[in-house]
C-alpha cells in the first residue's frame, strides 16, 4: 500500500470514528427514575363486587374505582398499560386472610386545562378483605333445582403505591 493510499484510508477511518461519536462525541444520557408524590391509586375502604378471584375477573371492577381514569374511551393508553396479578397473602407483613393484587399502569398528569403534561408510571399493591356470597344450591317446593353462582365483595384494606417518571441526565 502506497503512502498516499494509507493516508487516505487513515483519514477516512478517523472521520468515521469522529462521526460515530466515539471521540469527542456527546456523553450518553442515563435514564433515571424520579419518584412523584403524592401517589394516589384508590381510596381505602372502597368496595367492588366480582364473580371470581382471578385477575381477569377483578381487573375491570378494580379499574372502575381507581382515582385515575382507565376505562373511558379516552383512556385506551392507560388501560393497555394496566397489568395485574393477584394472590392470597403469603409474604411477611401481609394480613393472613387478605387477598392481594399487585400491578402497574400509566396515567396522564394533566394541567389546569386538562392538557396532558406527561405520563406517570404507577405501581401498586392493594390488600382486600374478602366476603364470599352465594355458591349455594337448593330445591324449591316445586322440585326445581336452583344454583346460585358465588360472588365476592372485595374491600380495600391497604394500599401501597409508587409513582415515577423517567428523566435523562
């Protein structure tokens, strides 16, 4: 390789390195979680009626009592981001007979004119007192069999929540 070709090749390589940001380029910004307060999800004492204790059966009734709108036609982004899992108490500091649902969703933070300022991530753990009703079978005086499907009332007993946004620094 001749000296002229070598200098040309070296110049091209240096130019590529400079353009890629490896030398003298900007620092890559870090994504940092910044917590937002207050962080309101649902009021303690709120109550819902559900047909079963699966997340699928609880999700819609629970969303309807959230302080954020997750169910109206304009809340599609919030509803789509709503994730939920539920189980009976099993961890330290949980009430033995309570049923717990944990999850997260994104909700808009609005200004005084109802214009979206930013999207806030909301994570929660809700403990419910459970009342089971129904689920009985009986035969009336005419000999007809009746089956009542069980349903549950879930009353919010405890709420733990964290709300955050991401900033780049």
